[in-house]
C-alpha cells in the first residue's frame, strides 16, 4: 500500500516516516509530498478539519491515499489557545521562534503553566474511506526554551513522564515514545491494520476513541 505524506514540513515528515515505518513495517510504502502540489489553506475550525483538508487535497492531486496530521498546543491559562492556530500563533508568516516568544510573553507571571499537545491524523483513500487517529500528551510550559532537538514548541513543552525535560532535550526515540504525534500515529496504524484485516467490510470512517 502506498501512502502519500501530506505535510510540507520537512521536520514533521521525518517524524511521521520514522514512526509509521516502525509501526507498519513493510505494509506501506511512504511517498513524499510532490513538490508541485501547492500549499493547502488550513481554514478549518479544528485540528481534525485541518488534517482532513490536507489529506483530501493530496488525494485529489495524486490519486493516491494520503495521510495528514494537524497538531495544536492547548494551554490552560490561555483558555486552550493557541489550539488549531498553533503554527500561526504569532501571525501567518510566524517562525517557530516567533510563536515561542509570543507564548512565553503571554504566560509571564502566570503560575498555572499546564498544557497539552494534541495531534489528529487523518488518512484518506481515493474511495472516500477515512481512518482517524488521535494522540494527547499532558505537560507544562517551562519558563525558557531548553534543548537543541525537535521543532515548533518542543523547547518549551515538558511532557509528563519526561523527567522534567522538554521534547527538545530528548532523543528522537524518547520523544516518539511519549509524544502526541507518536500516540496519534500508533492509534492510526492500529486502525489501519484492523482495516486491512477487515477487507471489504471496512468502515467508511473509524472512530477516534
């Protein structure tokens, strides 16, 4: 089975491929997003809607099954923001550093630094069948960036079970074991395996819980 990776983010593509190849072994051949496919506007109100927009666009462009994800950082003291706008928290052209700086500024003097990372994975097939996976990891926002690995908000997010370290202070294998993206992709992989075993009787959309 061929699956096109819908993401145009190279760091995210590396994580997706590493986790899916470990979980699915020889079941799938992962194909990089074609360079000629244009950007997909993430106009959805939720992570699932944005992931679906990307997956559907790649199916339409390639004629092949596509897997997409969307991830949001949900901060308790900010009422769950930035959520679906995490990648654009500091503006449409924001860099990782811009988003982190805005987050830390918003939390200055705040004692409640609880947060969670949430990832939704949507795999769309040309016949309209969908498989959806979800992963959530609880944690907190640290006072200042720490670590050299990862990307996005990784330097300021310390997950539960990580001994106080941020994702950016962990090896890729450690991060994948604990992370929202790892959890979501493993959930998706398990459902994909169930779908393949079910054959023609597969559901048009498997539940996320």
